[in-house]
């Protein structure tokens, strides 16, 4: 099963660095101080507060065994006795068979569980992918309505993340699309409640209809004439000039008042008193009453038109905007009708005998007033909202989300349908995992009961001592004290302190102890079937022969063992790194992943590494030592890595013999030799006083090493 480790915000990791692998063995190379120990410390104690920003996947239900400096401190420096490593007894064969069978069953169950978990993880990722896609779609609401004029941005308060916004809209009931207005209309109402428009508006007055019936008065259609039996009636009627004659009589009276008997029509003294009387008698009371009624109608109609409200002054009302064009057309036509009717009434007065038809305006007035009613309805609603602005904005916010819910219903429904299937699958997988977990728990309980009857530490003690003897170490061994404890014994005498051992001995005994710990168990109730081994720099102070032994142990006990699902090795040594890599390309690519840790001013990062890059790193060391501006500890460390790689790995020579050259005994080279012979595991610990570091002297001694060893050409080639 693949694993993934993310290291962030701790030590030299300033930004997230990821180490992923699906291979059985993962080898990580990095210079001292680059950040290797941070990874192993995280896996050793992931719950430590320092690793709050770090995460790991693929380590579930696994026994993660970590060998690093902290392991050595916890098991050797801080306790008097080593804790017991439990190994199954060889005595009870039947129990051993049962334990073996149970262990195999547990391994199978854990493998099956891993399959279900993998499917469940894939199902969860599919759900997350579906959710992410629909969240991206509905997030367009935020990008569309926030920013810009910000009119509707208040509707998004508290919903400024994709997940919250989608959760909000998807939980809304789908409203009737015909009952919810479009966004642009909602936006106008919101605008009216904000800024300069946030005030009440007066209602639009209505146009006045002709309620007096003037436009339908029948007198306008009546032929108005004088007495029909008058001697002049036939002539006036034939000429159709009664209006002209009536007007002329006014002038007769005026002329006579000045004792002038001239006719106002022909300007001669032809109009006798008798003729005047006849003409005057023609215009009887009925005629005059009719004319009087027409004059009153004219006055009333003029007042009716004059009292019409000045509607044009309301055109700047924001609620009138959408109706102005239609309203202007109707109202302009209405004013035209009124003007025409006024002219026709005047015409009737002048020519009473000529019928006239006024244009009815009732329908047009109703059409104009219908628009006013629509505008006034909007104004009333606005004024009501202004009276309680908070409630009005809340209602508009609800309407806004109802419209959004309608517009995004297709996306929400599609997600709900697809997600429903995935939820069903998730439930089924959860039940399957729960069933397997119950089986695993039952098997573990049974296994613990069996192991409590059969475990002992004797086999582990024998194995550790045998390994020490095989490596040529006979100066000390371990002995059993009590039921589950070890103690170091040097030449039959108990050693009081682990720190009395040499650095090489410490590493050997601690690593062999770690191997037995991985093979056995810390306690009788340790039943974890899946094991992951993490090994951080197990060769820091070893001679060449120990390096080889440790490398072989790692291959035999970890890399080639079916007991471990994964083996992670971290090292600063190019030689050791190369020693652990498989020389066969096909097998290496199938089982091993190579990575490196790089540290620079931006922090530590983890990158994949190719097999061919090992030589490139050797060349990189030379580049560092040729730059005197590099950090002194880095230069010295790179010098030691070059010597270690070249003489141990390339030339197969014991590194200790390299520094026995007489020329290096000179006092000026003692700082160089002291550093090279000391373990360079930690850059900061090996040069306590930078005044010891003299670049030119270190470089001179470094050159001597290659010259005196017989490789001046190599030095010359690498320093070009």
C-alpha cells in the first residue's frame, strides 16, 4: 500500500514538503542538517505538538518501528536496562501453529481491510470531486455578485467560502419559478433601499376623466337656428349664415348708438328699423339659451383641462423609468385630444348650426392611469420597505437566494443524484470495514491469550549475541536480568552505563536490538500484523566493515522480508546510499524509490532522485569545497563525504588508514584530521569554534590526502 508524508512548518521545512512512495523500499539521501531527522522524528512520535502541521497517510493499522537518535536515547541512555523483546517459544508446537495460523489470518484480514479502505478512500475522493465540481459552479454566484457595485454583496455575508455557499443554496427548498422575480428586478429594489435612493417617494397623481359628460353632450351635435316662421328664416337657413348675421347685429346696436343707420354688412343706409326687428326676432330665446349653454360648456371644459395634474414633473421618479416611453406617448395623445375638443367647442359656438363630435378621452385617461397605478404600486411597496429597511433587505435577500436556487437547480439535482449512489456505496463499505475490524479485534484477543502463554526473551538474547559474534564483536554481550529485561555485560562484568561503549559499539548494539524488536514484540499483547520500518542514519560512526554488515542486515531483515509492508531508510552517506540501491535496473525500479532532501535559503524540500544522480552528488561536493564563501561546516562536511565516498566505496580502503599519513601529523593539519576522523552527523556539532576552520589549510590538507594516497590526477580533474 502506498504512503504519503507531508512535513510542514517544523525545523527547516518552511513550506510543505511531500514524500510519496508505492515501492517496498524507499531510500532518502540528504546532507547532514538537511532535514532527515525531522522526518524520522515525526514518524517516531507523530502526536508531538511540533508536528501539528504535518500529516501522514498509509500508516493506519500498522506498527511503525523507527530507528533514529531518539530511539537510541529512549532505549539506552535514559533507562538502566533494556526492555524485553518477546520471541515465541520453541516448546509448544501446537500453540505455535495456532499463533502462526492466527497471525496469517490477521495479515489476510488487514490486507482485505486495506482493500476496503482503498475502495472507500476512492469513493470518498469521488464524492469530494463531485462536491468540488458543483461548488465551483455555484461559486459563480459569489464572483458575479460580489465586487463591482456591491449592491447584492450583503446577500453573501457569511458565505465567502465555496463549501458554505454550496451548503446554503443546496439546503434551500426549490421555489416556484413563476413566483420569484429575476435578479435584475431584485437588484433594483435593493438599490432603492441604499445610498441616495433610500427615501420615500410621492405617489403619481392620476389624470382626470370627463365625469361631467361634456365630451358626450348632445347639444354639440344639435343644429341650433332661430325662429322658423321669421321672414328671414328661409334665407338665413339657405345661406347657412345665422352665426354671421347674429354677429352683425352686435354692430347694428353699436352704430345706432352713434346715430348711424348704415348697414354693418353693406355699409349703406339700407337697414331699416323694421328689418332689424325682423332679424332680431329670428334669434329667439331658444337660440340664445343654446348659445349660452355652449359658452358654459366651453368654460367647464377649459377648466377641466387646466386642472389636469402636471405629470411630466414625475418622470424623474426611479420607479417611473421603465414606463416613461409608453406614458409619454399616451399622455401626449391625450393632450392632443383635449386641445382638439376645445377647438371643436369654440367652432360650435361660432357656428351653432354645424354639429360637432368631440373625441372621447375616457379610455385614454384609463390607460394613462393604469400606468400610474403600476408605478404607485411600486412606490407603495418601496415606501413600505423604507419604513422597515432591515426587514425589507432580509426579504429581498431571501428572494435573491430563491432565484439562485432556481437557476442552479440542474447542477444541485445532478450532484444530489450522483452523490446519493456514492453515499450508498460508502455505507456498504463502512459496514464491511466494521465487520472486518470486529474480526481483527477478535483474532487479536485470541492471539494475545496464546502469546501470553508462550513468549520469552531467551531467543532474542541468543540472536543478538550471535549477531555480535558474527560481526567480530566479542568485547561485550547482553544477558538476561529478571523476566523481561536485558543488561550489557563486558567480559562477564555488568556494564553500568551504555555510554561507556564506543560510538561504533553503541550503533551496532542499538541497531541489532532494533532488528530484534522489529522481529519480535515489545510486549505479549503486541499483535500488529502490518509493520513499517523507518531507519535513520544507522552507520554514522561505523568502520567500513560495519557499514557493509549494517547494509546487509537491512537487506536481509527488512528489504527482503515479507514481514514489512514498507522500509524507509534515510542517510547522509553516499556510500551507504549506493550500497543499499539495487544494482539491477529492472528490480530497482520495481521495488525501490530513490529520493533526496535539499536545503537552501527557502528551507528543506524533497525531490525524486535517479540512480545516475549519485555520481552527480559527488561532483556537487567538489563544487562546494571549491567555494570558500560557503559555510565552514558545510565545506568541511563535504570534504569528509568526498573522502568517505572515494576511499571507502570507490577504492575500498579503510578510511582510518587515510589519515595515518605522516605529512598530516603536522600541527597545522590537526583541526582537519580531527574533523575528518570525527563523525560528521551533525554540521553544527562538529565545528564548535569556527576559528578552528582555516579554509586554505583545510584545502591544503584535503589535497595532500589525494596526493599522498596516489590520486593527484583525480584531485586535479575534480578541481578544474
